[in-house]
C-alpha cells in the first residue's frame, strides 16, 4: 500500500488485526523488532542505546525494543517517563519483561540524564504515539527539547513524539528524528507540513497486517505517494522510426515585457522532456531575448490586433499542447493574449497547462479551459480561492479539494510535498529545498506540456489509460527527481523528503540546470530503488 492514512484509520486497522487473531502484544513485539532491525541497519556500529518510553503502546514498543536489544548484545538503558503504576495496557507487561531481562531503567528527572544523552550512540523515541491530540505538556516538552538539543542520532518509533499524525503540525514541540519506523499504515502527517522535517528517513513495516485485513474496515487513503517506477512505465523507449512530428508540438505563450526568461525556460524544459517541436509566442519586444537563449526554439512575436489573432490561430492549428502563463504579465498585452488563448483552447479542445499570471488572470474570470492542468504555488492558490496563503498551507489537502471544486481541471498544488488532484490525491515525496529558486515552476510547466503534447494519451501505464491527470503527476515526479539528481551532484546538496535526512547544502540550484538534468533523471528512474518511505 502506498496510501497515506489518518490516525483513525490506523487505529481501525490495528483493531482489525487483533480481531483477525493477532494479539496486541504480538503486534507490539513485531513493531519493536522492526524498529531494532532498522536501527541496526542504519547505525551498524551503535551499541549504547537510550530508550525514552512513554505511558501507552508507543512506550511499550520502546520497552520491548530495549529487551530485544539486550538479547542481541547491545547496551540499552530505558528512561521512563512514568513509573510502572502509570503504564497502560500491554506496556505494563513490556516493562516487566524489560526489567526482568536486566535492562537498567532510569527516571526521566534523574541528574544523570544529560550525561546519558551525551554518551548514547542512538536515542530511541518511544514517548508519544499517534494518540496525541493536544499540545505537549510542559514536563514532556522539556524532555523532547533535551533530546533535540543533545545532537545525538534519534530513531522515532511510529511517529516523532509531538508531531500530529493527521496534519503534520507540531503540537508545541516535537522530536526531530533522523529515522522514523512506522507501522501497519503510513501516517499522513509524516508527509504533510512539518512531517518531513521531523520524520527524517521514513521506513515502513506492515507488521504482517495484510491488505485483506485492513480491507475489512471502511477507511480509505487520504492521499497516495508517487513512485519513481511510474516515470519509466509512462515513458518507455521510443520506436526506432520515431521522428519529431510524432513527438508533439508544444506552444508556450508568455514572456511579456521584462520576463522573456520564463517563457524560454518553459520552452527549453519541453524540449528536454521530449517534445518534437516547441514554439514560443511572446511579446514582440521579447523575441530576440527568447530566441538568443536556445537555438532549438521557434519564436514568434504576437500583437493584440487582428494580425496577432491570426498568428495565434495559425500556430494553434498545428499545436498538440499549450503552456500559457510563464512571464505573461497582467499588462493590457498579457490580458488580451490570455483572453484569446482561452478562447482558442476551448475551440480546439487542446490540452493545456496554466501557470503564473495565467492563474492570476483565471482568478478574475474563472473561465477554465477544458483538459487543463493548473499549477499554482500557495500564493496563486490563495488568489484562486480568495483566502490567504497561510490558510492554504494550514491544510493543503483541503485546499486542493477546494481548487478542484472551483475549477474543473487537474490541479497541481506546488510546494514541499506537491499534491496532484485525483479521485484519491497524489503526493510527491521528492524534491529538495535547493529547488526554492526562480524558474522552477516554469520548467515544470514545460515538462507537463511536453507530456501532454507527445500524444501519450493512448498509452497505458500499469493498466491505466494515460490521461491529463496522469501526465500531470508523471511530470511532477520527473521534475522532482531531476531536482534531486542535479542537486546531489552539485554544491547545492540534496534533500529527499521523507528519506534523505538533512541537507548540508541547499542553495544555488538553477532552473536551467534542472531542465538539463531531465534526460538523466529519466534514465536513472529505470534502475531506481523504492521511493522514500515505501520500503524497509
């Protein structure tokens, strides 16, 4: 399962597993064993473990892990948040067996804590699980802050303590883990808002709870993770007799006064993504600047008079897909061109990508062309919905659904953890902070337009017919993987959300570098491993 689930769903799956005959303590033991395996794989020379245990099942997982670690020849110590009398459910048995195995148990208020933290090879966080529904209380918050301040490697069991499993929000304070081992189903909060920063590398173990068991509940995923295998499956090797005429003609409309670079980036990205021909329609005074940047682009200047309308019609008659908005501007020229383009898109039933100022102008008219992909960043999404960017970021899944309801199109809500609308939305766990740079959205528009224009709608991917929606998510995935690839080979460094830990260098990546890396990213996807958080 690559689905992301609410905490209510995870509780239902846990109950279904117990109803199927798997005892609760057996699930606890499986969870602890999975976490210990991940710990030893990630830190193979670690010996001294400091295991922080809370009151419930998450704490029970920690006690069992400590016992298993002792049996494996490691040197664990438990820091107990409460005494035995404060434990709940199976955690009581877990603590008793841990103590009987000879594992030292310390009170969390001990004066030894600071020195124990400093001497530990790995800290295990088993304080708070998915049941957190309020801000972390002061005493627990102090403990979490001490762990974070220690600078020691941290493994969180199931979810970093203090992180909301539903929203990804930090409830006052939260553990910043290097590795999180999550169980039964993927908690959506690990991929939303602050989740990727606090979760670090995410490993998953089903604990033997099969989809047959979880299917007995009424819960469905809130979102799904994109997988690199989708890229290779969608873009198979071209036939030997392929030619540029069979690879699609993409038209880019944009590049108003002072902004020719945006349209050029979109055009170059479309070429790098395999478009057979790319024509950039731009303001007359931008033609030279666009053409000078890439000899392979065809460039035409368009006016807003009758002759300009005839030029648009002529070019659109030969187009397979259109990207409109990069550098368009909201000047009288930009507004007039946008109006004409929308009319032609409807008349010709062309697939299109609307970005940048096309979205700002769409917010005023709401006349959404059919078969279109809208690619707003949070600020543009806010204008489309008439709310604040903060509201969008507060609940991105809800914002995505609101955009989909207001605009009959495929929506790509950009940002960390880009979302793509579908019956069950898709989330991209790839990309890195070095991509927070100008022109990245222009490149994405070009990639998606190229996929739309290559007439891949007739192909099938994993049994599905290629649709505008599927082209959008393949484009998002390709763009993100290219960003990670080029960042990993440059001074910019790399950050893979949900897997790669923390970037030491996260600046200096150019959009043009990402566009140039698209072919290499496609080649690499053919041999890539499972995506972030999908395997252990």
